[in-house]
C-alpha cells in the first residue's frame, strides 16, 4: 500500500530531468538525509542525530521513499539491526549535495550563521564524525570537553571521548579526566567549523579558548578537522567557484 501511494504521488508533470529529480530530492528534509548517508551514517539513530529536528516517523517515511526509488538499500547489520546504505545511484548524488553546500558558502554565508540556523547538537555531531583520531597527542583514552556560550544551559557542555579507535559524543559528563577544554560561543565555533574564521585568528581575538597542556593545545589544530565546505568558506563571499 505504501509503495502504491509513492508511485501515485503527484509530480510536476514534465519530462524535464530536473523536474523528475526535484520530485525526489527537493522534498523537505530529503537532501539532508542524503547528506547524512553520504557522510557515512548507516544506522537509524545516527541518521536522526544529524537531523534532530526531524521526527522519527518522518525520517522513517523518507527512508522508505529513498528505498522505493532505488537510492537507498536497507540491509541487516552485524548486530542484527537494520542499516541504510546508498546504492550506486545514491552515491552519484555526492557532487549534487556537495555543490549545494559550496553554493551556499559562496552566496548565503551570512545566513548560514543566522541565529535560527545554529544548532549545537548538529555542530557537535558533525565535529565528532570528522575528527582525525590519528592526530591525537597520545594513545589511550583522550577526553575533550566543549563549553559553549550563547545557548541554553542544557546545551552548553559536550564531551568527545576517544578510546580504542572510537569517538563518542557525550551529552553528559562521562566522569573521565579531561585532557583539553575548548571554549567558544556557538556562533564563533560554527564560523570556525565552516572556515569563515581561522583557528589562529579565533585564538588571537579571544573567540576560541583552549585550556590544556601545550601539546594538547597544539594537537587540537590537527585533529579538529573542519567541515568539508571549509575551503570554500575561506574564499571571499560571492567569489566564483573553481
């Protein structure tokens, strides 16, 4: 029945390839779900962490739509739970999603850091999955505590726990000794993450504060990998793309 409803969905009624692609990809939340899949999330809970303002029911519906049109394949994972993997057609969407992000970096830069678009959970989840674990200053458990300002009390503290090649994002104090404290406002940390402000400039201007040993402060610059769109963020706003 669900597949029948999807097949009967009203479209634009045009043979234009853009119209047909837009019927799938221009639906609300759809590009963000594809973004999460392209970034390596395969489990439902991980996908939901990348789109926390989306209801679980709607995420389930959108995943079914993507599966129906051949962009996503649902499989049993090693733990027995279901996973969602991109098909060849889905992986070919990478340049589409990438260019949407690059375009926004060039032409909508100010809007990206508008208060309404800032979300600490999304930012920290993005940071967590992009960190370069090999750049940590030492082996064993390594803990970084983030203190954000300009957000409600319930969203001011986050912890990244590196252990045995796994990085966990904690929303409550895990109870481990902290190696490095990172302090910034949500807006400034987002600007740094997007490449709008360099790390060194942010430290000089007092927008980013690192509290830890000299080695830990230095290592932050290596393991804190920026957004994939950061290179475009360093170019002047509105500049022509490559």
